[in-house]
C-alpha cells in the first residue's frame, strides 16, 4: 500500500507543468507580534491587522521550510488562525519592523 501511495504522488508531480516551489504563503496568528520577532521569521513580511491578528507573508522554498515556519509559530505558543497558499506572483518584501495594515 505504501509503495502505491508513493507512486501516485510521484505521478502527480510528474504531471504538473508549473513548479510548486517556491510558493508564497500567508500565515495568520492571533495577537500582534512586535518588531522583535521580525528576525525570527526571516524573509517574511509581518503586518499587524486591526482585528488583532498578525499576518506573515512571504516566499517559502519547500515543504520543509513551511513546516519550519509552522514550528516557530507553535513554539511561540500563539494560536494559529490560518495558512493559505497564495496565487503565484511576487512575494512581499521582508519588513524591518511590523507594519500596520488594515487588510
């Protein structure tokens, strides 16, 4: 059964015409992270939304990197609100400090 699952995944990957990675992701967490966390989420744009949510957006090179980001969120102990893979396009530039955004 495992071999069949592996071959099915490989077949799907072989049929794709667009590259999967890097991909742009938006990760939302409850609460506002201050600018001290910017370095910990290196390469991600951090925006503070009016509803009390922090939005992290940026290019993620592969699944391992995505899981690494999610592990950091877990290690912070803040509730994860959502993880969304965005349409292909340029990733937002990393921020020096948390941005205020009413998005």
